[in-house]
C-alpha cells in the first residue's frame, strides 16, 4: 500500500482549519486514507476522513505523520495531503 | 491531570441533562451559561467572542454526533469543561452532516499552554468509540456523566 511520512508544518498542528482541510482533502479521493503519528502500527492508524478521529490524534506542529492510502486514487491522495501538511497555515 | 483536577475541570454543576436549545450558537451560549452559573467565568462576553471566533475558523462539529466548542480565553481563570446532550440533535455544521447530540465546551485561561488541545484530543479519542457515546446518552445523573468523562479523559 502506498504510504508516506510527512511533517506537519502548520504551527498549531493538526487542529482547527488545517485539520478540517486535511479531512476534506482525504474525502475528495477514491481512496481509504488512514493516519497516525510516525511509527504508528497499521492497526492503530485512524481514518483520515473522520474529523473526530483526526482531532483525537492531537498532532502538534513539527511532528511527523504516517499516512497510508489504499484505492484507485491512493497516490494522488497522498500527494494532496502532503502538499497540504507542508503549507504554513497563513498560506492555506 | 489527576482525579482532583479532573473533578474540578468538569464539576457536576457544569453538566446539564436537560434538552438544550435547537440551534448551534444557542447551544454554545447554553454551555457557557452553565459555566457562568457555576461561577467559572469572569467575562462572559469575552469567552463567547473567543468561542465564536474559533467556530468561524472551522466548525467544532467534528462528526459522529459530537460538538466540542472550545477556546483559550481571558474570560476564565481555571480550565473548565461543560457538558450537555440532546435527543433531538442540533446542526453543528459537521462534515458528515450528522446532527450533534453530545456537546462538550472547553475553556482554558489565556495563559495556559495548550491544555485545551490536550483535553480536546483525549476526549475525541474516547468519543470515537460508540460505547463511550452510548454511555453518555444512557447516563441518568450528572454524577454518572462526570464519572464517565473523568474515566475517559484521564
């Protein structure tokens, strides 16, 4: 399965607007995307399409995320999510 | 947070099991008023402005029937968590379009670090589980709700 480790650039972390954009983006693609802090085992990853689950990760700015995608658009979904997480909040 | 701090955070006075108003902003004010009546809010206007500014950025209707309005604000001196629930459901603008039925308001003082985000993430982690949500709906007293929240957030 395609996967990637990406640093969370927005300073406040994966909260508020960056988090909702992240979930919206994950939902736009024909792919099942799951996410967790870097090093998270497969079984402990949570759904990237649930705002509640993503909020529960409590990821701070500067931390790294492991993102796994499965499905027809998996690679495109990972590209879009990586770009989003690499964008400072004031440019989102 | 230890148990004493958690009991202080979500005092039984901050829990209401009565049906809240049917509209999002009114629910937020209703939760805020629980905190005001419990003597936890020094500046209601400021706290409300900070809560609504956060909603403006992106909704705290996080789906699965949960709304968690929250803010860091000069309007409180101590971390404060208020709870109410609805049997009707309230449109909280969630991405999954599910009406919210469980509401938690988190207010932390301006000077605190990121305590509210920690409370927010541990609450969210536990609320992902259907069992937790069902327990909160089934609870018959404020004391029971307090017990559940303390067990889940700790």
